[in-house]
């Protein structure tokens, strides 16, 4: 079991992160025309707007919370006098609310993909698969809350922080920190790493793009209305 734990939580994270980085670079370099979210708004707009707003709101809060919560050195929280219990309660409450929002949005979007015939025909296997994976991941995340409530001293959270920071700082033996945690946490971690692994091959790559170049764009863009184009030119 020790060997399996080391493979899953000591080796697999580096495989997932390597594929994430290299796969994203190669796709952006070779297949820029596929680097998009592939909106299907014209086919069924109302459900898309509701699901998309809920999903993105929940996912963004969860992503930032995990990024800050896991990768901020423990010494920083101790320096500012933030107890582990308070941090864990904040994570449970804020993460729980965001998780519910994200799950509601994901279910709306997944229902739309699966049960609307037109959208189903325009959806690839990757579109449906990544949405299903994210839905399961949100369910697992919410399932960790009752387990976390049994360890309000923050000891479990410290294990995950130490593990994550150990992985990113290339410390050997980082997998040992999550060896004895609950199975629901292990499933949550494994699926999260799997999502990172398949990230470059899905529509999620649009998360890495931001139209910042528009801020420095030279000149003006001329936009004509249909009325302007149909009116005769004056001489």
C-alpha cells in the first residue's frame, strides 16, 4: 500500500502537471483555432446563461480558494495569527456555498449537453466528459465537508497544505502526508489531478486566455450597423 500511495500522490502529480504544461504549450502553438470554449449559445441561450453563471462563479471561488489555501506557506498564516481552525471553517463554509453554486451550474450545463438533441450533435466526447468529471469532482468536494467537520482543529488541512507545497517544491516523501487521510479526500485529490492531466485536450484551455492585448491595441476598430451599410452613399 505504501508503494501505491507513493505512485498516486508522489509520482502522479508530476505526470499530471507535466502533461498540463507541455500539452497546453503544444496545443496553443499547433492548434490555435481549437483554443476556444466553443460556445453553443445560439442553440439554447437561457439555460446556458443560468448554468454558466452559477458554474463559473462556483468554480472560480473554489479554484482561488484551493490555490491560496494549499500553496500559501503555513508560516504566513501563523505570522498573521490565523488559527488553522478558523481557516478550515472558512474553507468549509465558503467552499460549500461555492460548491453548491458550481454543482447547480454543472448539472444545468450537463443536462443541456445530454438532452438537447441539437447541442448533443455539436458536442464532442471531450465536451461531455470534462463536464461530467467536473460534476463528480464538485460532488466529491462537497462530500469532504462532513469529514472535515470531524477534524475542526485543522490537522487534516495542514496535511494537504504540506503535501501540496511539498509537491511544488520537489520535496521527497510528500505522499506520506496524505497516506492516512479519508478515502473521500484521496478520491478528490486523484480526480483533481486527472482533470489537470486532461486539461490541455478539452475546452478548459480557454481559462488560460485573457484578451489583455486589447488594452494595448493600436488604432480604432470600425463597426458598421446594417442600417449604415444599406444607406446610399452621399456624393
